[in-house]
C-alpha cells in the first residue's frame, strides 16, 4: 500500500553538494523537500555535522529515544560518493540514543548514501512514529519519493537479493541499496542499522553496519522498516569537483601509498580487520573474559592469517564502495548455520570485523565457526556486535562472581567459553523474550541496577555495595558499551574512551597503537595533546563522508620524517588536495580542524542540554584503568610489580599482593583525574568539563541559546556565598 508520494526535480551535485534535505514525518506520512542553507553548510559541513544540527534543532531537553519528535538523521558529506578517492562510501546516522539518552551517531559504508546523493539529497531527517511498519522509497531515476507498507518478511539479510530484484525495475541491481533493521533492533536497545547493497562481483547482497548507540532501535521504534534508494545515474564524476584532474592526482597518490604500505603492515587488503587479532593479542590488548585479560594462547586458532587462507574468498577489488583500493571488506561465502531460526541454511557472512571477533574472545570463546555464527545472526537481527558482546561478557562475569544465578538467567550456565549458552542468550535477546533476556537487551548500565536489585537480599548485602562491585567491571561509559580494546596500560586510550562524547567508541580517539604499541606518546603532555588533536581529525572524517582507515592504518613512508609521525601528515596533504580540488577553496589543515571542533562542541552542548556532558560522565570503570581482582593482577604479576617500583615509586617489601593491587589502583585513578584536568584545559573547558564562554565565541557558537545551556549547567557547580548560605 502506498501511503503518500511526491515527485521532485533532482538537485544536481555541484562541488560535492546538492544543498537539499529530505524530511519525512512518519506520524502524518508527509514528505518535504527543503533547501539546506549556506550558513548550515559553512558551519556544519555535512555528515556528522548535519546530523548534529538536525537533531539539536528538532529535539529538546525532554526528548528521549522514543519521543515522536526525536530525529533520526542521515547525512553523507561533500566527498561521499567520490569514485576517484579511497574510502568515500561513508555516511552517518545520528539520533537521541536509547542507551545514552543523548546524541549518539554511528558511521557506516556501502552504496546507500552515494546513491541518495545521486538522487539529489545531502541529508535525510526522519521524525514522528507510525503504528505499522513502513518503507521510504527514493526513486532517483523517476524523481519520486513514496512511503509504502513494509515487506511482510521480518528478516533483514536472508534472501535480501529478492528485495533488490523487486526494487530495481529495469535497472542494475548494483544501483539499488537500502538500510533497515531487524527483530533484534525492534526488541532491544542495542539495534544497529544495516546498509545493504548488491555486490556485482560476488553476485549477492553485502551489508555494513551502523552499530553503535541503538540507531536501529530508534528506527524500529519509529515504525520505519527501512529506506530504499535506486538511481542508475553514472557514479563516475558524480560529485562534479571544481578541479577533477587535481582530485584524481591526489587519489592516485593515496592509492600508491596503500599499495606499497598495507601488504607490509596491516594486511587489511587480504585479512580485513581480522589482522588486528594477532596484533592485539601480541600486546595484551585482545579482550578476554570481559576485559580481564589481554592475551590468550588460543588466539592462534582465530588468527587473521587463518581468515585470509581458509575463510575469506579473495575477490579484488573488495571495497565497500567504488574507488577504494584498500579493499578491507572481506567475507565468507559458505557458512552452515547451526542454531536459531535459520539452522541448516547455508549463508554468506560479511566479515567478521575485528570488533565482532573480539566480542567472541571476550566470552572466552576461540572458535572461527562460532565467530561466523555470531556475526551473521547479529547482522540478521540488526544487533550491534560490540554492545551485544559486552553485555553478554558482563553477565558472564556477574555469574562467575555469584551476583547472578541460573535462576536469574533462565537456566543458562554463563561460564567462560560456553558457546552454547552464549548463542542461546543471543537468540533470546533478539526475540525479546520476557525476563532475563529482555533486561539484557537494555545494556550494561541498565543491568547494573537490575542485578543489584535482585542480588542484594540474596547475598545479605546492601544494594549500593552490589552496584559498586558491578560498576568495577561493567564496561560502559555514558551508557555505551566499550569497544574491543584493553585500555589498562594506555592512559591515552583511557582518555580516548572516557572523553569521547558519544561514549567509549574508538572512532573519536583510537590511540592504542601510537601510545602502547609504538610508544609515540611518551610524556603526559603528549598524551593530553593527542586527546585534543586526534578527536578533531577523526571527527572531520565523519563530517565529510570519509573512511579513516587509509589515513590512520596506512602510514605514509615519509611520516617518519615529520615532527609527529603518528599524525600521518603526508597523507593528510592528500585529503587537503581532495578538499580544495572538490570545493574550489584554499583551505588549510587548521581550517578543517576549526570546522571539526565546531561540530564537536555542538555535540558537547547537546550532551549538556540533555543532562550529561560534565566531568562525572567522563569517568570510566576501574577495569578500564587497571586490574580489578587479584587474579588479573597475578596474571601479570611481574609486570605490575615493575610498574609499582619504577612508575609509582613505592617499596614492595612487606606489602601483600592485595595491598600492592590497591596501591596500583589508587595510582591509576589519580593519573586519570590528572589527565582529565589537563585535557579539559586543552579543549577550552573548565574543570567540570563545561566549555568556557571564549571557547563558544571562538567557534561561532556564542548565540544566546547555546550560552544559556552552558550557564544553566554551570550554576549547578557554583557554591553559594556565605551570605547566600545564611539567607537559605
């Protein structure tokens, strides 16, 4: 059934922009096509910046994830869809998250938004709620947009080729893409959005995921099954840059670096991100048993080399969009499902990515077959593999500590390495089964309260005592579960997760490699400066529609000759060429950083408006800073004793192991607080994490509405004078 439809004249892309917004109100079933102002483009650029502005303008302090006015915003950027440069298929989804209760965004690749842009739109804004599931169809060939009933099938990926064939009309299946979310997104707060496109070489649909923060859960809460786009316009030169030859030269130079460096370094082109499994395990960074340990000899059974040789069918180019020679989008073509509603079916699995594989090792499971099963079902259900894995590993440890019983878990024995229990819990969570599984689908922050309520009386302890213990190893910050890197021995990465505005996701600051592996941040000051600079560069990638991997994971050979090799400035020069060749400008790196910082600060302002964003919300669990229990300490006893003697400067004679552990924990906590003070100063915040007025002014955000947010929050921290206290 067609509920509404409009026709439109397609806005052409000029110098990377169409300057057109598509708005859909699901409550009224109305469709609007609006211009994007020059001021919005100048201040917020695209991608994450547009999502932030759309969500800020459309919501208020009382808005929650399920409020009708909540905005689900989607935006690419001026370089999204550029075929002459690597990593340009990215776009952003942003919304008020069910996990964090404030703005959260997630980036994802594929063909979807390049086709949206070809169809005439730089951004999409979805508001309202429908009682029945709907699909928005964008037909860029005919210039029409419709709201129709969703397909009857609930599946997300299984036989998605049938949907593409149905929607492609007379065009190529490679020119159809869609986003949607399945039953797991509908029944939990952990829902991701699948970006599905047809791979003409593998002759099947592929999917990339916008995983973090429950964007898929918001999508399904709104009654939106998905958005389909079809457009057969030529993709080559679709962005119509100001200087095509200059742009192509920059893209060619980047591809040369990728070709020369990646095979000798990361091997992303053959192993995908599973190459990180071996690297992380070698440096005690691979999460095992809810981040208790960072290394395990069983990691050799899930090595990236095994994925390369036995699992991934190598068909180059294998990028998630045209023009990307990094080609890290790997996949398994034949996996026999052994569990769940599709048991006995043979399916293709995209990935697994490192994060999905590490979510499995974090459960104490080192089995490639299980990793494929876990990854495929998370994608099919539209569950974030990261948050889902962290939730399950937290529950496994709570069970190990006696804070949960089999009566609480519905009979599941949540013991490390128990793959049968893990996959059973996954299916129950996705189905929204009442009781334990439904509570699990609300995330770690919710579960800490739920377990504390149940366990206190049984253990004859106070609720606050149980909650405090759970908080030591409940790996969440701001309500978002940690991504899959051990941070105990990297103060820089602890800050990278704690200060990240959306919560502990590495797309804001991934400093593990340069801090812990390469030792490129040797001083406290260098760490603090990195925590100011890298989030701005990484945010810039998110506001312009670019993948970060060709920059951060493929270091230019000449970078070693620069003052800050980790910044990979020779490659940044190629991105500056992309910017100026596309836009016809003469921007510098400082210009890009200023644009990024403005968007970054708008996110901070939304957090403050929603009741978050201050210092207490940047705290992280003890396990992110160091060992929590004596077994963790003893697993690296010699290492920690050396730290105590050489770094902390304490004598160990006469101190028990438990006392040594306590001393180490106290030191790590104090270092994090010191880092917080220093980074806030670098960012232009006061000691409570509130932006200074001059910071707002410098970034053109000193409008009364923004100043009011800051001053309202600031008053909560101002101590009354003695006279005021007497009057009170």
